[in-house]
């Protein structure tokens, strides 16, 4: 199994071998992650629950392949951002999940669709 540091290294090598770092600004990488996310959403646009059922049961290999590609494109952008800013994306993810665990206490939200604002987004 490949770990996240190895994936980040693969992304770094891909960028550096092509001498693309000069084009990969943080702004453009952030925009790219959003664009790739929108391409992922587009796959689901105008489909009903049968579409999801076919994906889950692997009866729709064509769209499953498209989804895998878009998710990988999103991950590439995230790995490149972490590499550019020289932070451990594994640590950042674990920290974020810890914050979410506290914010979305199991006893409060279990079985409920409930949005709890992030303290970072609260107004003064």
C-alpha cells in the first residue's frame, strides 16, 4: 500500500520532470482543485438514485472510471499545494479530522443531517 508521502513525492517528481513548478502557483493549484471538483460534480448532474446504485454495484464501469480520474485530479492538486507549502498533508488531515470529531460530537449528530459552523467561519 502506498502512503501519502509517497503520493506527494510522485506528484513532486511529475511536476519537476516537466519543469512546471513555475506555472503551478498556489492560486492556480487551488483553482485547479475547484475546477476538478466541478468536473466530478458534472458526472452526477441530472442523474437519479439509480445512477448511484449502478456505481456502487460497479454496473457502470465507464462512469466509475471517470470518477476515479476526477478524484485523482483533485488529489494531485491537494498534494501539489502541500508540497509547495512544505507541509505534511497527513498531519493536516489528522488534525482536521480531530477538529471535526469535536465539532460533530457523536451524541449530538448521530443519525442527523446537521451543519455545525466551523469556529474559523464565525463572525466576531
